[in-house]
C-alpha cells in the first residue's frame, strides 16, 4: 500500500496488528490505543458474540480500555482475548491493582467456520501474536487478520457468497482525525452508494449478482437464515470525549454500515461498532458522528474491494 493511503493509524497513538492462519482461514485483529482510551459501543445486529462489551457502556465503572480485539472462530474466538491481555500485562498496561495490571480488552467475533478448517480457531497464542504485531503503519486490508475467513452475500448460503475482509480509512476535519477499521462478514450485499452498484454479494451459479434484497422479497422461503454474519468496526478519534459522547458517535457510525450494506442490521447479523477517544482536541459529536459514518462506509467498501480485487 502507498504511504498516502489513509487508515485508522492516522489517529495518533493507534496501533493495529493482525495474525492469521491462512490454511484454516481464520485470524484476529487488535487495535491498541497506546495510552488507553475512553470507549463506547453500539450493537445493532441480533446475533453478537462479545466479551467485555457491557463494561464499556456509559453507566458502568470502567473509564478506560486498553485494546479492542476482533476475531474469527465464532464464540470460540473469544479465547484470543486472553493472549492480548497477556501481552498488555507483560508490558505493564492495564488498571493498576498493586499486584499487577488488569487490561480491559473489549472483544467481538465473526462466524467464519465454513471457511478453511473449522477445528482451528483464534486462540490465546494468536491473540498474543496479533498484539505483538501491532504497529502504527498502515495495516493490511482484505483477507487478513479477523477478515481472513470473512464472506458477504449469504442469502442463498455460503456457496453463493463472495469474499469479505478488513478495510480501513480516515478523515481529518477541523484539525481532528477520525479513523475506522471494519471487519466485513455481512449477510447482505455491499453496494457503492455513489453508483448503487453491488461491489460484492450473493451470486448465482453463473457468478451473476442475485441482489439480496430483491431475492428476499421474491424468495423468502429459500433464504439461508443461519446466524453466521457480522460487520464489526472500530472508530477512533483524537478528540477528547466522554463515554456518553463516544457512545453516541458509535450509534451514528452505524449509518455507514446501512449506507453500503443491503440489508443491514438483520436478525442474522451481529453488527457492532466501538468508538475510541484517545486525544485532547476539541470537537463536537454532531461533526464527528457524521464523519464516523463516512469512514465506516468507506472502510467496508475498501474491505470487499481488496478481498475481491475490485477497482474503486
């Protein structure tokens, strides 16, 4: 990738690391705010798989998190969080409880067990490796990390799907950076909102796009309904925000999912967005939430374009 390509790492203090098993077709991705972050979350899908998510809601005691982990492996992949915690503890990161530090690592997973070897899942060792690999360089996109086994367009089942993956971008507004990283494993199609053309999604036996929304309306009895889909995203900014404010930005950022995913937030998706505040710059929620929706949408498009070698 060119150094001019934008990513979530344009937000100062954000590091990203991937680890994957390319034979098993699964992996994990960690986002580490170097000095901790105020975090908020919004869950729109009906089938989430998570750990430490309840703790970052506004009414909870936790005031700071130390990493975010996205992983494949369905619920089994939640075990990878232990490796991220081990890495952070070894480096003295976390809440100081006198005898050690306790890192808080909100985690969410995607279902990728139909890809590769379903018996191999992200584990503690893979989570540790992803944390070790975290840098401020532009992270890999496409079928890497948590997006290694991701797919999109599953209205007729896995056999009619296309590659999902990971994408990232950023935008600067009024001197404040807003970046996003998305793991795209959606039930629906991914559509370019500028052209209304499907970029990646469900296909028939000839490779032609089915148009998932149209198929659902015409063939509802044939829709593949397994709860195996999720779009996950992290939004980060160097604006100074409260837990209530980052939670609102996470809510607004879901507009980006809906702009490019059709249908989005379905009963068989576990869509989730976490927002991180890691800086001291002044801004406002209205502006940041609007930008967050844009960078999430662009990250999703970048993910499927990279995974399917589609030009923008």
